């Protein structure tokens, strides 16, 4: 089994599994953040639970971080290997004739998403870790009220940050337009449901990033 995951096919399979894991995480992340639009109290309670539950903090969160890092590192490795393997064939053939723009530029959309994620971590995750584990404040309170909604809304006041988030999720949509179906195909999801899966993948690639964009714009114009 270890030899399988060291092979090119094995790496693509593992890459696909990490992508599917992140696809499910994005849905959960969006649903929690949408609460900030429709119900401030529920958003605060959900954020406090996610931020203080030991199973999520010490089991699921490390798995998520590993999944993100693994996905990007393996993605860059596979892309470099694929580009080296295609040098000769591209000299003879037009690559655009056999593939979409998204599939040929996954490394670039991935690089921008990675930069966006670093900024997102600096904006939200690093301050949260500092508050909870360095300052030792696990209460989640500020002036007698949960601080999560206020902090989220405050982040989206500057227009430059909103613009950055919008760009980040546009690139995520482009990345998902190819990556969603590619991930499921890599794990063998080629059957009578393939066409339906492709349609669902396109809807997912548009609606999930659009949901995050909506949240950023909503808080910018309603702070």
C-alpha cells in the first residue's frame, strides 16, 4: 500500500482524497458563516462551540491543517511532474485543443488561493490562537457578550480586504470548476452518475464561493 501512494497514480488518488475532504469542509465552513448573516446569536454560539470543543480543536483542526498543506504541496509536485512530462507533447500539439483553461492553469489558481489562505489565517486563525492559547482567554467574551460576530464584521470594513476576499473566492470557483470533477474521477467515480456529478460539480464551484462572497459584501455594507 505504501508503494501505491508513492506512485504517480497513488499520489493523484491521495490528492483527490484530500480535495474531497476539503470540499466537504467548505460546505460546513460556509453554513456556519452564513449564520452571521441570518442569526447573530446562533453564529456566536456555533463559533464558540467550534473554537472551544476539544475534539474539534485538537483532533479535527490538525487534520484540516494537514489536509490543506498536503493538498497544496502535492498539487504543486504533481503539476511540476505533469508539465515536465508534457514538454515534448506540447511542442507537437496544441494543449488548449484537448483541455480547458482551468485544467491547464490549476497551479496558478492554486497559488493565488494559497496566498489568500495565508492572509485569511493572519486575519482570523492566528489572532484566535493568540487569544485562546497565548493570552489564555477561552471565554469568547468581550464586554459581557460573545465577540465573534463583532470581530467578523470588523474584518470586512476595509474595502481592500473585501476586494481581496472576492478575488480569492473567484479563483476558488475557477479552481473548483476543474478540481471538483477531477477529484471524484481520480477515485473512480466514472459511472452512470458521471453527468449528474459534473452538473453538481459546476453548481458547487459557483454557489459555494458565491456564498462566501455574499457574506463578505453583506458585512461590508451592514457594519
